[in-house]
């Protein structure tokens, strides 16, 4: 059985073995911090994406969604501050040449210390980061004798900034001029800001209103480890909420609460989450916090909630020379709206949902050793909702099973299987998190009942076959 420290590794192996997540281009030994979602992982990810989208757009009157391109005009990233500021302090070990993000190096060291010492170290780090005191950070690393995990030495370079954006060339001619250079977007938010006027005008949106978007983002992360927690290509689900200046504090509090409601709606209990207020505010923010989840590797950020002031729209106005103003008829004033952003990583959410769902259970009895791995996904997120299993491959049972498939498959994802013993088939469904299995047996032919087996309790009961669809649908509501 996995304990907490190796649970993480167990989840990674499980994801690969059961078709959730594979290293990218694995036949060529993979690409660092890039992953592919397999047949079940892509369903899980899609279900989370759809749940977020529905919750943010369909369930809020004043939020609409868009789908902006990954490529954007290069000036976007000057206006947003990413060209100048989207960098992390790094330090290299001179012996191993391995590069570390300074905060990660210090955090990893803190994990080896007793609680109080660790807290003091992290508080000092936060102060130095906030002051951008690179000399002080290096001193902190040296004073604490932090070692490189590869060389084992404390032989460090100075602390330097490193930009995280990927650049590529645009158009037919390569390598000629700088204006050919475009970036792969490091966040989806800017696609929303540059479309602020388009959406506001064509949608006749009245402040306060929001624009949501889901899409890929790219960051050349230096310390890209920890599976899908930190990737170089990942997906974000972001929403920018435009408000009247001066009201941002109350909307910031509103969105903190509102987003937590969504998280709890994933069936994850409150005590597995916490808010973490930022000490060092990003260049655009006047308040910011993270929602952290208690991963097997400790509490880590899943979502950021930021009060971004009018920084982005004001800068786009300045760089594009297009007015980014809104006329507020209630107060008879023109202004550049302030923005509250909610920004969550889809891949990190997948990892959170997997971590919460993964359970190794010892089912041994005095007579027999037995165990199972079960993924206890909430039914609405499960890749497969219902497995339909004829007990044997003959006597007309597969035909009845196919009939049930036909009744259900338009409404939710079903899975049909007739190979192996029922016990083995149940275990496979547990391992991919299928909440309901239905077995068709000889009695079904006589009285139209089937055995339904519940994943979490393993309880089995007989119900009328015609009730199955409704029962599954009720669980998805
Ligand atoms: P971190 O401090 O972990 O690097 P961040 O504060 O830079 O994250 P934001 O820029 O606020 O992250 O991005 C919003 C969300 O996007 C994060 O909360 C996270 O869920 C997700 N995210 C950011 N970077 C990555 C990444 N490299 N891989 C996967 N998800 C990411």
C-alpha cells in the first residue's frame, strides 16, 4: 500500500497503466514536462473543463465565453508586461550546471526542516522576493548550506532573472527581422483583454460582467518536474470580471467565495483546501491569493484569484492607441474598468481530482488476500459512467446488454465488455473510476432485472433494467 510520500508515484504509474496520462512522444524517450492524455485522461479532463465552463458561463447571467487564438500580436506581450517582467529568479549550480528556480530550491530545503524553522525561512524568502533582493536570496541559500541535488555542492552562481515565454517565428521568412517574432501565449488572459471591446459592444454587456476562456498556455518552466503539476504546455481556465473602479475589493471577496463553491462542488471537502494570500504581488495586482489543495506532495496552488486593477486595459489602450473605456450610464461616467481574475490550471485540477479519488484498499479476508485500486471520482467527472457486462458471451445475454447500451449511450459514456470473469471486469472498472457496473445474467431474461454494482461500496443489488438509465442520470445532476 502506498503511503503519502509514494502515493504520488503510485498515481503517476496508475495514470500510465490505465490510459490516463502518458509522457509525450514516449517512443523517443519523452519530452521534459510535456504530457499526453490518453483515452480516459482526455475524458476526465474534458469533463472537468465542461463542468467549469458550464458553472462559469451558463450559471452566471453576466459571464460569456470566448475562444481566442494562441498566437497574438507581439505588442500584446509588451503591453501586458510579460516581455519585461515574466521571469523568475534562477540560480545555477556551477558544478552540475543544473538550474533552479530560487523559490523552489528554498522551499525544497524548508521541507527538510522542523516546522518553526521552515516557516521562518519561508517568511524570509517571501520578504527578499518581494524586495527583489537577489544578493539577499543568494546569501540565504549559502547561509542555509542548500545543496544541489545532482552535484551535492553549494557552489552557486549569482541569482538572475529568466524569461519564461517561448518565442517562435511567424510567416514564411525566418531569421530575418525581429518583427517576425511571436510568442506562444504564457496565459490565456490577454486574449480576453484584447477582445474586451468586441465582446462588450457586440454582447451589449453591462458592467459588472465577465469573459471566460479555456485554452492552452506555454511556459518555459525551468524546474519542470512533478508530473502534470508543472508543465511547459498546459491548459488554463480563466475568467476576467470587469467592474467599476472602487468596487474591486468586494468583487475580489465575492470571487474568492464563489470559486471555493465550485471547488467544493467537485466533492472535495473544505479541509483539503486553503487560501494563501500573496506577500509579493505580481506587477499588475492590488490583491491576490491562491486556492491551494493538499496534494500528496503537500499544499500547492491550483488556482489564483487576482485583483488586476486596470493595469491590462490601460496598457493596451496606451500601446494600441484604442480607447478601452466603458460608459457607465448609472453614474454617467467613462472609465477603464478594473478586473478581478480567476485563473485555474486544468491539468492541475486533473491532478487534484486524481489525488483525491485515488485509493488503495486492502480487501483481504482470513481465507484470501485481496486488494483493489479504486478511483472514487464524482460521477459527473468519471470518464465512463456505466459499464454494461453480460455475464457470459452466449444465451442471448450480449444482445440484451447491447439493447441497454443503445438506451443509454446517447445520454452518457458507457462501456461494454464481455471478456474475463465478472470479478476482473469490476476491478478494471474500479481502476478507471467507473461509478456503476451493470451485469446482465440469465435472470434478466426471465424478469428484466439486472445486477447493479456500486463502485465505492461494492454493494450489489437487483433493479429493473429500465431503471438503469435514470439512476445514472440522477447521479450526474
Ligand atoms: P506557480 O507559482 O505554480 O508557477 P503561477 O502563480 O505562476 O503558478 P498563474 O500565472 O497564476 O500561476 O497561473 C494560473 C494557474 O495556471 C495556476 O494556478 C496553475 O493552476 C496553472 N499553471 C501555471 N503554470 C503552470 C504550469 N507550468 N503547469 C501547469 N499548470 C500551471
